[in-house]
């Protein structure tokens, strides 16, 4: 009896190590099982996704603002740190009172199991990794505890310590090995990438006009007018990117329609394709931010498919849904008017990259991504704004998201030190579907000067601009504002990204030597 209460510092350390080791083997085995039976049921991914879906929108804004596109790595790291803490604590509690620590680790397994089963699109074995995690953690912890608190006087103390070390390290190493094998196995299921690279997309019936030579000012540091796929910003709620085999893909159009339409990949590829440049922007893009990119998209006009389904005249919205349960609410007129709202399959001449929605996504000129650009899209529900709401609308963002008139200074970089004399100020301006007519720049709140505008590809894309500047030594403030094709001047009134996009002038400081 008495030896249980005589817990020393060493006992606590060993118990914490046992807890950690149990957690590592549990995670390793569970990730291995997930990799083999159902990659999207990975405990890390489902708990992470659950947190993303539950998180208040301020937390997500903060995450995007802090980590940008690295927000997911930060989240996984955060979960790992919490897990380490909980596992160590579970070890210590287990050594004080058998059953307490294993109950905690077991509960984490149950949490992963439940989180996996309630994910949209959960497969028949979604529960298995969580179950494996829970059972492995409990068994490992109870086993290891025997080496932390050995039966007294059976062996010499140094022998007991060696036994403890061997077991704890051995169990953790097994977990790490399972994790590594799981990664390899996951890589093997990555053959969707192989399917993607083998694909040949049809040529467009309506080709995109060539990018005018005068669209690209070729200024070092200025964003290129067409964004390469590898540099295109990525924003989504998917911790595990959906991997959809085109052969398994279909799109269902239903709701307030005369007839439901289901279209398969093979069928989609037989339809006439349009190719067009469209600049996609995220509503979370801060003034001066880089959550925006421009690509040449290949796809079939959504209006044709909606016409085929026969839209009810009372409908005013299409709720698009992805394979992983994300939804976006798009005003029906943006999908039925003559703009090129596409069911896109190609991006800059290639099949969509997997993280940009392979095999099929939506692209709608003039609307922020969160209300229009559904990746991995599998469903279009024709409905009404007063009857359904989308993922981000349920989290405090506006139900409609037309892109705001914006401009950005790319050159010089904020805070950059430049030499006195001939310099250039350059940047980008956009209001997709409306178009940009001009950009004005002022230095140190002096008079506004009209910048030279490059040739825009179209009203649906951003446009480059530049202004020669004779830089005098000292600190300077540079600001810019755009004028739309409608004659509107970009407002100086600052607004936060929530609920419908940032606004205000981009303002930078530079120092001239
Ligand atoms: N399935 C799915 N589609 C999505 C999202 C998402 O979270 N899930 N995010 C949207 C948002 S907020 C934006 S800004 C764009 C970004 O597209 P990109 O990652 O290809 O740049 O995708 C949209 N489509
Ligand atoms: Mo977004």
C-alpha cells in the first residue's frame, strides 16, 4: 500500500514518459490503419477538421492572419503539443490511480472515432482508426505502468530501470515506425496524382484571347499578371485534401429544378469547353495582402447545366457543396448571366491541381471564393437565400460576397530601403467583373498622380500599374487607390475582412538613402 503514495520526482517523470509513449504508439498505429483503410479518417485530420469547423470566425481570421497559408501546419502542431501535454498528464494520473490515465487516453480515441464518423463523406471504416488509437493507448499505458511500478523486490533496481527504458522506448519506436509506414502507404494511395498527370483535357471551343503583350509590365517584385499554379494561394478548410478519382466523380443538380441532372466526368468532358482568365480573391485578403491570384480556367459554363435542369423562377441562390461538406451560396444571376461562371477542370493549361479542387471546381468572376469557388464540387442545390445558408455565412460572414474595388503596391516593398533618384512604384488593381479604369498614387499625402495602367486581360482580371518616381532621400509614405470602370473611386474608409471583405487604401513606408 505504502509504496504507491511514495511518488518521487523520478516516478512522475517515468509515468509521464509512459503516457507519452502510449500516445505515440496509439497515434502511429491509428494513422497507419487510417492510411490503409480510409486516409480522410486520420485521427489528426478529423480532430483538426472538427476544430476548424467549430472554431469561431475570429480565431480563423487570426490563424490566417498569423500563419497565412501555413495555418494548417500551425493547427496540426498545436494539436500535437496539446496531445503531448495530455498524454504526459495521463501517465502521471495513471500512476497515482490505475484507470484514470487510461480512461483519459481512451476518451481521446473515442473522440477521434466520433469526429471521424460525423465528417461529411465518412466511409464505412471511419470508426476504425479511432478505435485502434483508444485500444492501443489503454493497453500500452497499462503495460508500461507495470515497468514504472514494478512488483517490489523482484529484481534489482538498475534492472528495473533498464526494463522500463526498454519498454517505453520500444513502444514509442513502434509507434513512430507505424507512422512512417502509414506515410508510405498514404503515398501509394496518392495515385490520384498519377491519374491527374495522365489526363488529357479537351481543347476549348471558346478559347481565351491571348494575354496582350502590354498586360505584363515585367517589373521585378511586381506580381505576374498570370499566377503560376505552384504559386497560387490556397485557402480551404480541408486538412486532408479530398482525392477524387475522376472516374468516381459526378455532379448532382437538384432542388428547385424541373428535372434533376446528374453528370459524370466522361460526360462533362464531352461538353463544349470555354477557357478564360479569371482573378480569384479570398474575402480574408487584407488590404495589401496576397490571397489573390489570376489563372486561365478551362471549364463548361454553369449556366448551360442549370438551363438543362430548368431552374424554378422563385430560386435566387445555388448552394454548391464539395465532397468534404464545404458549401458556398452563389446568387443565381451570377451563374446564369453571360459572365463565364465555369465548372472548371483546367487551370493554366493543366488539370486542376489536387489542392485547387481536382477534378472539378467552380470559378465565378466577380465574387469572393467563399461564396463561389467551391473546390471538389459534387452538388449544386438550387434554392433560396431565405431557405439555406453556406459554410461561412453560418460563421458570421456575409451571405453575398461581391469583390470590392482594391489596389495594392508591390514595388517598392513596405519598409524597403531604396536609392535616391529614378525609381518606380508599381502594383496591382482589381474589381473582377467590373474592371479597373485607373490607379492614382500619392507620396507623403501630396497630390494624387495618375499611374500608367497596363492593358488588362479583361474586366474579370486584375491589372498591373506603374508610376515613375524620383525618390528623394528620407522616409516616405506611398498610397494608392483604384478607379473602377464604373467610375467609382476606391474608398479610404478602412474595413476589416469580416463580414464581406477588407477595404481602404494600401499605404506603405519606405526609406530612401
Ligand atoms: N471545398 C472547398 N472549396 C473552397 C473552400 C473550401 O474551404 N472548401 N474555400 C473557398 C475559399 S474561402 C476560397 S478563397 C477559394 C480559394 O481557392 P484556391 O485555394 O484554389 O485559391 O476556394 C473556395 N473553395
Ligand atoms: Mo476565401
